[in-house]
């Protein structure tokens, strides 16, 4: 006749079973964690990305092959994690790559970089549809492939709609818009001029002068009109940066100074 185990013995057996299950769960979790680390660690975004993106947004230049390597090593992880900040910074790098590539004679590489820009823009917009930079990247890649038309104008309009006054973005967007000023709708012309006005009002005169230089001839009078109410000292500083680029200002708010050079300063 079999004998039932006593209550203390049963509790000991139950305790051992529980500890085995708990140990097995801990081991499983540890293995999963190690697998995740092995999978993600090689692709975790580099801490150098924000510094490089910040410098690019301020106009500094980097070797495009190095930038391509940074993007290639980090984009997949940023997409998996839907890391908006990192995706935005990588898109800045990709914009710099595509812009530099478009100036080269290597058309095949330029096309590849344009496609990469479109892909990076889509990745950012999938995670953050209201990102003005994402729409600007889509605009840049589309105008490169299709030229300016209703679709590209709509993409530029979305960038203005979601980010009308972000200074770092305006510094990138304004030259793109001002180059095609004659083709813009009245609303987009107003937005492009406002980009310039905001930069001028922030007393970023070297950048404002660069925008004036990059603008279509048909845009320049409209840009200067918006500076007329600025203090004379600001206008004079702006004039110096513009003339330093070899341009002359012929506008009612910038009267010509016919005095000899030694009397002007």
C-alpha cells in the first residue's frame, strides 16, 4: 500500500520545483538579453552623430565617404528603434552627402545618394510624420529626380507647414526655395522670403548674405524689401557681407555711397 507524502515533504518538493522553474525563466531571460545585445550592440547609434549633424547644420563640410560610412553603420538600428532624433541627424548627414554628390561629375553616385536621401526621408516620416526636415528631404530628392512641379511644390509646402520658424532648418531650406523662386506659388514665395527675414532678424548676417547670393535674381528685391525697417547698423553689416562676396546692392534701402573708400569707414 502506497504511502502519501507528508505535507512538509510535499512543500519541499513544490519549493524545489518552483526554484527550478524560476531558474529556468531567469536563464531564458538572460539568453534573450544576450541575443538582443549581440544583435543590437554592433548597430547602436554612434555618440558622434549629434556633433557631426550639428556642425553640418552650421555649414561645416565633411568628407562624403566618411559621412556615408556613418549613415551606413547607424541607419538600420535607428530605423528598428524608430529613434526620431537619430533619424533626423542621419538625414542631415544624408542631405549633405546628396548636395555634395550632386555637384560632382559622378552621375551614378549622385543618383544613388539621391535615392538614399529619399529612403532616409521616408524612414523619418514613418516614425514622425510631422517632421519638417523629413518633408524637406523628400522635396530635395524629388526635385532632383523630377524637377519642380506640383508634387515637389506640395512637399516643400509640407516642410513649411510643419516647421515654419526652425532656424537650423531654415538655413538649409531657404537656399533650396530661393533658387527656384520664380516657379513658386505666391504662398511659397512668402514662406521663402520669411526664412530669409527670420535669419536676418536673428543677425546671422553671413548666412543672410549667403542666402541672398544663392537666391534667384527675381527674389533679391523682395528679400531686400524686408530689411528696410532694420536698424541702419544692421543693414550696413549685411551690405558688407554681401559686397564681400563680390555683389552690389542696388536698392532704395541701400543707397550708393559715392565717397572715396578712405572716407567710408
